[in-house]
C-alpha cells in the first residue's frame, strides 16, 4: 500500500509498483607527509532513485466522475471517507512523484601535531540534486466528512492540480572549519573550533521555481468582484527559460529567495577535566552552533503554485463534477481565473535554521568495570520552518471595521459567509494556502543518566535513562492520531502547519510532537561461555560452543496528543479545510490535564470535557476579547493548548541469538535468530483527537453550546503503533 505520509489508500486494491535503486561510491586517501602532518581526501557520490507506478483498477469515468485530464492520467481520484476518524481511503495516491536524488562530495582536511596542540583544518564542497515529476493532486482528491455523506454524494473538500510537473533542482554547499585540541595539562583538554557554512538556496535548472510574495500583491477584479488568482504577487526565478517566463510576472534571482544567508559562522568549544587521578572522576562540557541545510521540500512543494501549476480547492462541490476545469498541461505556464490561489508557497526571506547545543557531564568509575555518567544536555533552535495560513480573515467590529480592498465594502460584524471578503488577500484561499516561514523556534532540556558495566571480556551491559522536555511552536514530524499509520500527516518534511491564531507566534507553542518525557533503554551483548563438559566432545563443541546473545529493552512515555477541530474557526475562515487549523475549548472549570480522569469505557480520554466554541448570532466572539460580534452563527478558535495530553506509553523487547561455525581462524559462518517484539506486546497509538471526527462516527454536539453529547470515535484508540512479534533468521559468512 503506497501510503506515504497519509497520501495513499489504506485498503487493498489500489497498490503501486515501486522500484528503488541506490548506489554509493566513496574514495578516501590518507597521506602522512611525516608523523606530525596528515592529510585526508574524501570523494563521494550517492544516488537514490524511487520510481512509482500506481495500479489503476478503476477509473473516474467508470464511477461517473468528470476530470479534465482523465485521458492523460487515468485512474480513480483519491476518495477519503471520514479521514479524521480513521475511515476508508481508496483511489490513486495524491503524491506520485518518481524521484532521483544525488549528492556529490569533495572534502579535504589537514591535521598537524605541534606540542600540546592538535590543529585541524578542512573544507568541503557538496553538490545536491533532485529530479522529480510532481504529480501532486493531478488525479484529484475528494473528502467526505462521513460515510453517510459519501453515500449521498455530499463532498466536503475536493482538491485538484494540473500543470508542468517536472523539476530539476540543485543546490551547492561550501563548508570550512578550523579546530585546535589543546592539552593544557595531563588532566585538562580544551577543544576550540570554528566552522563556516554557506548553504546556497535551491534553484531549478530551467527556472521553474516560483512563489508568492504578499508584499507584491495586487488583486484581480472581474465585474467589480475580487477573484483568484491575484494579478500581482507571483515571483518567478530569474533563470526561467523563454518558454516558461511570463512578462507580467516579477523576476528575481534563480533562487527566488532574497538572501543567500552568508553569515553562518558556527563556533565550538569543549573541555574534559579529570578531577581525580587515574580519570576516576571526569568533568566534560561543550557548546556549539550547528547550521542545518533545509531539505528541498519547500521548493518542491511550491511546484503546486502558478504560473507553472494550478491547485484548485472547492468546498461542497458536486460529486460528479468535483474539480475546477483547468487548461491542458501544454498550455502552462499560465494563470487560471477564477480559481483562488492555493498551495504551499515559501517566504522569500527564508534563512538557514540553526541550533545551539550545550552539555555538561560528570563521569565516574563506581568499580573497576562499572561506569556512571550523569549529564545535562540542552539545545535551543532558531529560524526553523513552519507553514502559516497567512490569509486568515480579520475580525471586524465598530471600533475596528474591516474594508474590502477591492469592493470597498465595510464590515463591522463577522460571519462565516463573509470571512473570505475580510481576508487581507483577495483571490487567495484562507485554509488552502500557506507560506513556509523560517519563524519557528524550539528548546530542549534533559537529564541523562548512563550506566555501563563490563563484568568480563565476554559481556557488556548498558542502561540509559533520559528525562527530557522539548518545546516548540511547530514540529516537522511527531504524534497525531493513529488513523493512517504515519505521524503528523500534515507535515512536509522539515515544516508543519500551525493551529490557532495564525497571526500569533505563541498560539501554537507547546510540547513538541515527538516529545517523550521519560525514556529508558537497557541492552546487553553476551558471548555465552563454552561449557567445560563439552571440551572433549566434538559434537558437544559443535552444539554448545560459540553462542552469542544480545537484547534491547526500550520503555518510554507516550507521544503528546493535540486536540484539534476542523470545524472550529469558521469566523476566521479556518474551518472545513483538508487539514485542521484550529482547536476546540474546554468546558468551564476543567483543565486539560483532567481530561484523562474518569474517562468513559472504551475511550482514552474523556471527550465530553471538550467543546466547539460556538458563537450564536449577535454574541461576542471570545477570541476578540468581546469586542467583535457575530452577524451570523459560526465557530471561534478554541483555547485548548497544543499537545496538552499524553498518549499511551510504549515498551518493546528485541532479542537475538547467534551461533558461530568457525571454518578457519579468520572465517566463520554465523546463524542468527532475531525476535522483534519478543513478547508480542501491543503498543497502542494515540487516540483520534479531532473533535470533528465525531460527526463521521455517529456522534453529535450541542448546536447551541458546542458541548460533546455523543463522542463517536473522538477519544478512541483504533490502532497500534508497532508490529506484532516478528522472527527473522539469517545466515552470514564472515571473512
């Protein structure tokens, strides 16, 4: 089943043929000019190819769906029935992207020994490339809120894309470092270093890279009414070939991004100090700044934007004609009115993300073969990527009226129907358009305790415990409900959507999606002693000698649970999109931490403590502080904090047994038996945490108060997060 990040079917019948082709070449030359001067030269090339061909047992035409490109791209649109509640997904995956990735590396480093100093310096050049065909939503996606809606043909959201899908993206990296390991005394060593990284932005060899810059926005008007996409705001790469460049579109550098971010200096400092003789007590510490090249994801995702592509999102479209009519592929690049701008653009002010890492540890020998290490490890990251729905509607009030920039219409009250007209960008989707910004940050703090025991040359034991907390305002990959076999399906590699007020940087701050408060790992490697009674027996030595055993026990806290609601935020235009952009509220007098108390039978948490923030006609909108009022009933953004609950804990034991059959002194056969999840212990995934999922599973809410009356599957666990017991046999020949 080709379900990658939740973009494919979850039942048999709509498979795909996938071919993976990986190659790696590495050459290293180490040359010693003399004992105190050594040079290392590295050459490397890596190639990874992923070709995906979807199987098409059913076509749109056979079930009565009209799609403009069905003759060129046969198959069935991806149909998702109650996706928030773990419903059935059939059809062709929305992301069919044959991809060829390659990286070439040239690196050289020189090491000099001079007195108490070990000096190192080096440089590296890396050339990164990816060629792909981004068939994203080119066969369409149709969402139904419930199975009843599917039977009656009442669609919720339909998404369809078409255009030029081929890309050849490239990026260069230039790195340089100097380091001095200085042994000040027999008991004290200091490490000083400086690294410089110039990670140039991504570009396309034919100039097909484009984005949308809100600073250049000019609305499109037809008969006095704003329509999409806007006339101004789109930016094309300056190296666009003549057949792809539109005269009316702004041109910038081939990177489109405004700056190459050239100031990436990364200092490093560390020390190791033996507090007692014979290194029985050692204090270590370090600090460093580390830059992280962004993946190509932000540029690849922008392949869904005009003028080389069009992505159309419709709400409540007819089932037989769910998609916009779009031009043939050979007519691009072009703009297609009146389809509103949708898709993931990237901010032209993107910077290279970086993290400051710091640690201090104390290591002591409790006995001859027993070592204890206690450490504080922390990190603080800045300029991380996140996706922001920047076109969130503004709330209007008599004190702060909102004027539509095209029609001049003035709003002093708010309703879901006029949310689009109150948005700052006309002709741009509110919940279907996002801008990837380098505006996220994170922090990590942990206490780490490790015990290593080596009672003999045949055995080693390790026990490690970590008590940690990671906080951020956007995570790339993390928890989420266990409904699709992947985590945080809205994430795009190194970026993620945010929920709540899109204009409030702190609205989405909370525990990271991948945060684990407690984590304990115990492992051992043991060469089982040869029994003495078999020394004089050939069959006995064959049966009982040369056995090895190893195991890993992992126990950890559950992942955070983010309570979401795709039905919330309609007064802001955030509701009923393909991905949640808002959260519900808690009933009066209840804190989120109390939601797991007195949970109903069959539920992981008590769903009745959550409520959709319904605002009736004439009522004040709570998130406005009571200033703005609703001219028609709608829903507000809730006040539940991000990731306020914790999912089920996880525990797993893997065990292996190996038997060696020596042939010669340096050659032996090795037969291994490996048990994954030895005790077949089920680890449960997070429960369904989208309040709107109750609509799809027979539940209901009070239309006046928004309180949950029947939770349906909201709060239920419907899947596990690990495999059952797997036993694997392998035979190796070591020489």
